[in-house]
C-alpha cells in the first residue's frame, strides 16, 4: 500500500498526464521524420528509445520544477491544493533534487539520440520554468502564449532525434500547430477554473479581460490553426485536408457555442474537442508515416 501511495504522489509531482500527452506529438513527429527522409526504422530503434525516455524525463523535470515553484499559489486553488508539494507529503527539496536528476538524465538520453534533440529538450524545460512559470504566469495575460513555446517542443525533439536537421516545413507545421492548439485549449481550462485562478490572482485571459475577449481570441487562434494546416501541403495533401477539416470543425463549434453566452458549456466543449483534435491530427500523422514506411519497405 505504501509503495502504491508513493507512486501516486510522484505521479502528481511530475505530472504524468502531461508526460503522456506530450509524448504523442513527439512520437508522431519522429515517425514522420523517419518517413520523410526514408530512414530505416530498425536501424533507428536505439535513437527512438532514447528519444522516448529522454523526452519523458525532461517533461517530468519541468512538471516537478513547476510544482515546487508554485506551492504558494497551488495551496489557494482547490484543484491543486492536494498536490504533495503543497501538503508536504513530498519535500520540496527532494522534489527539486529529483527534478534536476531527471533533467540531467533526460538530456543525456536525448543526446544519445542526437545533440540537437538534447538542446531542444533543455530549451523546453528552460522556457517552461523561467519565462513561463517564474516570470509571465503571474504577471501577464500573455502567459499562455509564452508557455506554448515549451509545450510545442516535443514535435521538434522527436524530429531532431532522427532527422539531420529541423528545417523541413513539416517539422515546423507540427511545431506551429502545437503552439496555436494550446491557446484555445488552455483558454477553455482557464474559464473552467476561472474562480481558482482569480483566487490565486493569476491573470489568465478570462480573469483579466473577461469571457468575451477569451471567445474572440480563441477564434482568432482557431483561424490561424486552420491556416497552419496548409504547411503540410508540400508533404501530403491528405494530411493537409485532415488537419484542415478537424480545425474548421473546431472553429465552427467554438463560434456556435460562444453565441449562446454559456461560458462553462463553451469551455467544456472547447476542452473536450481540443483533446480529440490533438489525438486525431497527430494520430493521423503517425498512421500516415507508419503506412508509408511499410509500403516503402515492400
């Protein structure tokens, strides 16, 4: 029982849910890079393993650093006040040490995949901890935009783990889609947990500027998400169409729901579809790349 309890505490400390969700675009981008550059899957199995382990470790490190730094505001918000770093079930010092070890091990594993992947992994943690957590999260409504940079690093890490560089348009399509996707996703969370953020004095967009501004800004980003689908065009018309359709559906759902002026309902719809959108887009990328590699091998 004690072992299971400790596992649960550490799962909260390193935010395992975020680790899993971020590994999806990382693996999809890695597979797309293998297919794009016609690389042999078997020969790159060591790099794939190092990329997965390294990415999981650096994402866990970022989550742990965030939990340690945010203890003061986490104890105010109902959804975070039971985190072990708040309750004292895990010592902040111990979590900080573990986070640092995870960061080092993660960067080493990514370096074994490729030095560029290691650099991108470190930059992802840095952007999440310093510009986002320590600087903008408590000071500006643009904190989501700043945080989106680190949140969009996994596709670049996956691409860099096996590809010679990250300058292919498809790599940046995945990166930009992840950057833009995070705004309507996190704006929806901000409305769902508006009272929590207000109590902790965190200037999330709906807290500082209201729901109407949040609706408008979300829809602007969804238009940009639709346009970003065309970045897939040099690689695949099919990926372009799938990404475009999924994004247009999201935009239409947002516009329709926002007209009803029921903020919680809009937020729940937006949040639910955002998860489906990410799984569908990157799942399609994964399937497209996997099928393409199989056909090439035949």
